[in-house]
């Protein structure tokens, strides 16, 4: 159903079904039923005719209304039906059996990259999996908060604004989750000192670094809460150190 608002808070564009619209059309003196109205709307929309020029053609004379409430409800239904036509949605005018709903496709966890390094394809698949599977995301978030409690404590003390802290925490969570998904032995807890200075540990794989760089670029370009250049540099440094520490925390490497 279309539920866009119009004409104030008491006017709601909503098609309530053929039976309701048929009764309202009859009360207003229209010779058309819902099927005829729908066909005329579809033809008008295909020709680019606006609804304001279509609706008057539903009446041979000026419409008559028993009450203002009937008038309002008729136009709510007509405009709601027009919205459905405009959006290209299928409109059911009968009460027959509804077509079966398409089955939801269960998100598929990406295959691990262990014992090698993650590819760009793995990073993309892992990101989509985290986006689509809420249960997996919640489970990994709990694991992240419990296992990397010390790392998060160090992040709390880093002196960032709420926006900067949110960017680092969110990004480190995603990177941690990707490693947990791709490295079945898991990760050990990261020492909070890992955020204080760069290490001589091998750099993390390029696809993970590229993902982090792209996310930081988006944070820099954010229209509502862009990070300042000074804080962005601090955020970038913390993410780089955190990613290197998480990559080095893999078990059994």
C-alpha cells in the first residue's frame, strides 16, 4: 500500500481495496468501478498525463458527496491507487489467492581464506554477508566486544570525538569480523599498546587495507558529520595500527 502523506496530517494516500473504492465511487456518482479507474490511470500514466487531469474524467458531472469524510476518503483511495500505478506495482482488485511470496535467500557465509591471505573477492563477499545476516553480525559483535575488550578500552582513551570514535570502532569491528570469518582458528586478544605506536609486524593484506581506506574516504566526505582533517589523520592512524594488530593476532599462523 502507498502511505505517502498529502493535504496535512489527516489526509493519507492509501488504496484500501476494490470493494471500498467501488462503494466510494458509487456514492460520488461515478459510472466507473475500480477496474475501469485502474485501466484509465494506467493508460494516462503511460502517456505522461498527470493525475490531476485524469481524476476528473471519472465523473460525467460534478461529483456529489454525502459528507466531507466520504470525499476525503475517495480521494485518499484514488491517489493511493495512482501512487501504486506510478510506482509500477501490481494492483490486485480481487480477493482471490495471493501469489506466493518469493522465498528469502539466506545469506551465504564466504569460504575461509585460511591459510592464505584474503582476496578482494573475499572482502567484498564478507562485507555483504555482514550486511545481510543480522544474526551473524550480532554474534560477531558480541565476540568482538568480549575478546577485544582491551583494544576497545584503549580506543576509549584515544581522545576522539564521538564521530571519530564511531568510525574507528565500526571499521575495526568489520575488519575483525572479516578475519574471524576467513580464519577459522580465530584471533587472540590484541594488546591495547598496539594502538600507541607502529610496529615492525608484516603489513596486513592489501584488500583489507583498501577496504579500510575506502571507508575512511567516505567518512571524510560525509555531508552531515565530516571529520576534520586533524581528527581524520588520528582516525586513519588508529585504524592502520588496529588492522595490523588484528592481522598479527591470528592463531596458528
